[in-house]
């Protein structure tokens, strides 16, 4: 059977050798210069010649799917995987915005903060009916409830507690696995919050944002002109982790603050490793309005500093948007605003004009204008993606990107078509494989 070079392969220099990486299998093999030259020649002159010159190397590439049978529709294989993940009916993620009000006013926030926005008793009742309906689905195995906003802890006891109480009791009655999470600025965490979960033998996970180290953070997230929030939030992260709450610390970086972000590690590394290894992850995201200047090396140095301090880190150069697609890409996800309007994406504003449906009085999800099906079918219409070696990792970003591109009728690339940026993604993936292998070897010693 004739074979061909997979469209998802990349060959890149790595340290003193070369790496052949496949973004669909997410496998890498390291080549010496001789094998690399053989491979490059075969790519240009015909893979069959490699079988004649080096049959053992050829057989290995076939066995590890770096070479695929001629005529293989590799894009269709990605589509099948996407459908398998995004159409999974065994998991549901329900996100609630208890309010769009917030105790901070970050300059880059895309939301309109409405002071009077909050759940009414009638809205809570509808949401609880919705929870009961979802939990009763026979095919459902796992139910995850997330609170967003605004700042979801502003009215915690009046608006969030009644929903959590109904949620966990319903899931236990229906014998469903369940999880609770918050996206919060972390300032309002207190002993009473922890006590609430302790008394019910529950835990939740939290994503808490820092805008750089203290000086930069306090110019963005402040209580008033003379009082920042950095120290209180760091203290609350410590308190949560020490009490067994999983915390993802999202660091929003810019070209201006990235140079000082390494110092955040010094404020987190004194948490006992037996707790931080299990309950703490640091995640770096560049503020979307900040795109001036190449900060890649500074970011890499910062990540390395965090690792040296014993902290687990993540960053945007390691996408996995097929196997771990965005919540909004999945059929079984919904965002319910405080006013009962339905959305899929939390990265856009919640103006009524953008709503995709509503929650009925009976607690049913009502998707309007075929919005759910349009979203589920939005991917794989962008020509650059269908030819890209990163498709199994990037997949054109998320369904929101795909929908907006379809509406504009313009092709796009989340990396701006920059092959150098794509190389960085591949190199990050290779580095992760190398580190995971070294860790596994260390554990066997």
C-alpha cells in the first residue's frame, strides 16, 4: 500500500537534533541530521524512495502514523473526533451569571456592569427547574455547575447558595457525578465562604485572575485610589489551596507587565508542595487588546521561573482545542444570564440583542433562530484551517471564532497565518512531551 507524509507533521530543529511531530497523534520522534535529511529528501522526491533506502525507518514512520495511506482524508478524521467530543451527551456544563455587577472596573473588560442586575427569586426557581430537568436525563453521567459574571460572589448567600443547595442535592438524588466552579476576582473569598462548603462536605474549583505583580495589578484591580487588591487576593489563594480548593490562577499579562510577572511565583511558592501540586495551577493569558511587541521569550523565561519554584503552569502556546474544546463548542452547555436569557459564550457581552435563547417558566432550554445547530455546524468552513498542520490542536480557535468568521464571510487564522507562531506551538508541545517523559523516568528510579 502506498503511503504519504501526513499533513499534520512538522519537522523542526530541537536542541542539537531535529523533531518530527504529528499534531493529530501528538507524538514526536527525534532525528539525527542523517535521518532528517533522508526524510526531507523523501518528502520532496517521493516517500517510496525512503522505503528502499531505509526500510526500518520507513516502517517505523508508518507504524506511528507519521506516514498515512495515500487517499486518507485526514481532515475527516479530525471532524470525527470533534463530533465525538462536542456531541458527548454524558456531560453537561451549566454556567450561571448571578449578576453583571462587579466590585472592580478592569480597563479591558468587555462587559457592561449593571449595578441593579441580579437574580430574582423567580429566576432562581426557573434555574432550579432547569437543573432538575438536566440531572434527570438518563444519558447524563456528569453535571458541572459554574458561576460567572460580573463578580459571582457579590450576592453569594442570597443568589448563589439556593442554586448550589438545589444542585448538589438533586445530583446526589439522581446519582450523578457533579462539580461546582467559580470564575471570580477572588477578593471576596472569606472564612464564611469556606465554611459553607466545609459544612456540606463539598468542594469547588475557582479561577482567580491577577493582572501582573502587585504594582501593575493594583493599578487595574483596586478598591479605591489608595487601596489595591493584590495582597488580599494572594492571601485568599493561599487560604483556598490550604483548605483543598483547586485554584487556577489566571495571570493576564501585557507587554508592560510581563517583565514583573515572575515575582508572582515568589508569593505562591511557599504553599506546601503536597497542596500546591494537587490544588494550584498558574495559567498565562495575554490581554486580548494588547498585541504590540513580541513577548515570547519573556513569557518563556517567566514560565521557567515558575517551574523552578515548583509551581505548575499552563499557557496559550499549548492549545488542545479538539480533545479539550471550549465549553461553548459542546452541545451540552449553556450560559444562563441573571435575566433568564441564554448564551453559549462568556467571552462576549450579555446584551439581550446577542442572546441565543431563554429559559422557559418550566425550566426548559429554548434555543432561538436555530442558534444551537448553527454553532454546532460552524466549524470546518474556514479554508486556511482545512490545510493547516495545526488543525487537530487549534481547530480554528472556538465555535465563536468560527461563527463570527462565517457571518463576516472572511477567512481567518488565530495565529495570523504566521508559520513562526505555529512553530512555537509545536515546540511547546514537544517540550511538554519531553518534560512528561523525564518526570515518568524520575518516578521509576
